[in-house]
C-alpha cells in the first residue's frame, strides 16, 4: 500500500491545501465533488491537484505532510513549480 501527500488549489498561486491520504484517487474525488461541504477545501473550491508524492509507510507520509505544512508559502509554491510549472491538474495522472 502507498501513502500520499498532496497539494490542491483553485488556481495558480491561489489558496493551497496540503493533505495526506492512503487513497489519492478517492480523496481527490471527495474534494472535487465537495463530499464534505463544510471543510476548508470545499469553502475555497480547492479541487485542482497540483502536486503529490508517494511513500511506502504511513509514518513517512505523515511526517512529510507535517513538515510541508510548516513551510512558508514561497517554499510550497517553489515545490509545486519545480514539479508542475504550469500548475496543471494532475488528477488524470493518478
């Protein structure tokens, strides 16, 4: 089983949400369809997957999520732009 850390947004350099999941496709489906309408991602219409990485263990993924959440905004944007300079929605790649 793989574990994932991901970043979603609503537009390039817009509001960012960093999350962790063991089922990336299911989790992104939830974000895109606002399955949980009162959450942060639903309120800000965050439904565009712009970055993700996979890990072999839950512990590694959770640690990476916590670290990235503590980064300043410029570092998060740099991480996205190094891997996805056009801020394309990567949903079809998972």
